[in-house]
C-alpha cells in the first residue's frame, strides 16, 4: 500500500511541478496574474488527496454502518462456516491476510469488498446472494471480491480520485481566471464572475474526471472476474455472472461502496461512460475468450 501511495504522490508531484511551469508561461502569455501558483498547487494536492485518502481510511467503518451488516466473528451455522472458510482459503491463495467477513440484508444478488489496504479489508455478501446462488456460484463471487482486495483496487481507486481531484481544483481556478480576465479585462481576477466561472468549470471538469474514474472501475471489474476464475474456476465464475444477469433486482448498495459490488449499474451510449460496471454479457464473453 505505502509503495503505491508513494508512487502516486511522486507522480503527482512531478506533474504538479510541470503544470506549475506551464502555468507560469501561460501567465506571461495571457498577461493574467494567476496568483501564487505553487501555493495553490500545494493546497489543491492536500485537499484533492486528503478527501480521497480520508474516505479510504474510514471505508470499512462506513460500509458497516450504512449496510447494517453483521460481521461473522463466530460462525453460527453451516452457511456462515462455509463462507468464512472459503474466504480464508481464497485469501491464502491470493496472498493477503484474512479479511473481515460480513452478511448484510438485501434482496438482490450482490457482494462487495472494501478497506484501506490489501491486508485490512472487508468482504461482505447479501442475504439475497446466499438465498439465490449455489455454493459454486457464491465461491466465484467471493473469488471476484478477494481479487479486488489482492489487486489493491480500493487503494488505486482512491489515489486516482485524489490525482483527478487535484487537477479539477487547480485547472478550474486557472482557466476561470483566464476566462474572467478575457471577459472583464481585469487581470487581477477574483470578482463575482470569476467565482461563478470557477464553479461551472469545477462541475464540468469533475464530470470529465468521473469518466476517467469509471473507465478504470470497469477495467478492474474485468480483472477481478479473471481473478475469480483463477481462484474458483472459470465455469463457476461464468455461472455466477449468468445467475446475476438472470436476476431482476437492482443494487441497493450505498453509493460509497456501490462501485465495489460485483453487480452494478450499466448503461448505453454516453450514459455508459459514467457506469462503474461493464455489461454482464460483455464480462461473460471476456471470460469465455480468455
């Protein structure tokens, strides 16, 4: 985890330095005073990463509270015993520490994994999954979620969001100052028009950033499917996805963990750019071809 954070911070720092140099040149070209660029970049990095890393740090706590799940500390029946032992076996095979295991009340077939690191994670399944799936299918779903944990997807998603948050904060203010200067002729900027422009640009750039985040989310779903196939078997993984496709229930997971569920919203055309999961038919086809 710390190596990955260090790499992202180093990359972000290098990009910020380059961006600072570019903005200094633009400042001279447009004759606009962009203010303390270096200070703004530092503040944007702190706030951009701070929010993402804070969300990551409390992700397990939030998931437990928002789903009302019951952690399996001591299995009470054969189903819970099987669930814990399957997760334990797959965690060993994936090379990660045993995550916490929980069950939450929901009618649909779903499961998710979250947590601040590969070795401090939580895997939870819905009661709908336990009722509707065979053990082979449920084993594949657990393998999918353990693959998310082993791949460090929770950390990578948070870091990616942090980098993009930083760019959104910086670029909206820089471009806003340039536009405000061009419209009003005020090289100092900072008026009411500037703040309106910045808010509009923040929304626009935020939507573009979300497209990038959701693209990564869809890509990691394919990778987790492949991981589930390795841990449980390809046919089991295909069978699990087919079972989910046959179910009619929509995800009731809270938005903070919805992207980490095995089943998520899908869309067509432009709407598909903002979806966290690829179509199930496409995921099944990828597994068959792989």
